[in-house]
C-alpha cells in the first residue's frame, strides 16, 4: 500500500482507495469494484463527504427494521469486504444477523477468500459458499442464495447493490436496505430503505445505533420505522447534495 501521510487533506478518501486496491491484489475485490468506488466517490464529494441528516435518519430506520426482523441477513460483496470487513462483523453481532457473501462477478475462489477474511475478523455465521437456492427472476450469478440465509430472510441489508437483485428481493416480499451513495440509482429507488452514505461511515454508525437501540420495545422500534418514506428520504438526500454544491459557490 502507498504510505498516505495522515495530514494529507484527502487522507480518508485516499486510504479508502488503497484498501480497495489491496482488495483487488488479495483477490477479495473485483476490478469492476474500483470503477464502482469511483462513481461512489463522485457522489460523496457532492454530499460533502459526511453523514447527512437524512442519511442518519435512514440508518436509524434500517437498524430498527433489522432489530424487529425475524431473520435479518447482511449481504457482503467484494467492495464491502475490502472496506469494512471488521465493521460488518461488529454490525452482525450487534444486530444478531448472519453474513452472506453474494457476488456479482462470482468466482468460488473469491467467495472463499471473503469468507475466510470475515471469519478472521470474528464473524460466526457466514453463508455463501454453498448456495442451494436461486432468487427468482435473476439470470446471473447473483441469484445464488443460501436457503438458511438471504433466501429465507425477511430483511436484507445489501451494501453497494446492483438494482436487479434489489428489485428481485423486494419482489420476493423482503424488506431491502441498501447503502448507496448514488440517490439516483435503481437500487436506491427500489429499496425499502436507501441509505445515501459512504459504507465506511454508515456501517460503524449503524453498529453504534444498534447497541443503543437494542433494548427498545418492539412498539418503539415500529414507531421509528412507521414514519419513514424512501421517496421522501431520497429527495432530501438530493436537496442536501444541491445545498452543498450551492454553498461551494
Ligand atoms: O464484488 P462483486 O463481484 O459483487 O461486485 C461489486 C460491485 C460493486 C462491483 C457490483 O455490485 C457493481 O457493479 O455495483 P454497481 O452497479 O456499480 O453499484 C455500486 C453502487 O454503489 C453505485 O451506485 C455507487 O455509487 C455506490 N458506491 C460505490 N462505492 C460506495 C458506494 N456506496 C457507498 N459507499 C461506497 N464506498
């Protein structure tokens, strides 16, 4: 990895890039993952590289939804594994939700490496190496799912998702939470809850919230979920981006 000085004004962003490049070298992240990160970075720049008010609210709703779920599952791809493997394990514990590796550019070797990485960071249950079901309506490898994992889940957290699978999971009757910096993406628009934030900020935020909210009553958690509308939240995210751009003039 290139040694990035901590006083560099773009330290965090450059470090994120380094993690992804390392992910590619280690066989965790796909080459396409670098391009996806570039698109994410552009939106993050517009957002001011911060967790906005609407993102924090979406994170709270997502945590409440996961805590209320009977079978919550967290999906992990090559970008998520490179950027936040340890943080995802902590979130998995805080929410009592297993992890499942699900890849768009699937190779069994990469699935195995990501599972090993997650286990080395403390994950207990990780599905993905033995998918025995197919998500209906998807023709690519992303359809592969574990019968005890995503296939049976009632709520699925899918960071950096492609729109197709998000739509297919919603069609199966699941509540789908995406983390996607692009509020215009099909996944963000199809999701039950879209969190417009960088995964490196969103996942630790959600873990802290889960620890705080864990003892709230189901009625109190329902109240948090009830008031949420994804369309309105996405409109707010766009407003926050535009305000940030206007303030830069
Ligand atoms: O590891 P694989 O094979 O499953 O592949 C993973 C990628 C991400 C390559 C694959 O799912 C893909 O091509 O995704 P897309 O369709 O490019 O969508 C990724 C979305 O995530 C885009 O809308 C980006 O803006 C957004 N994004 C990228 N980096 C981040 C992000 N959102 C949050 N945090 C990020 N760091």
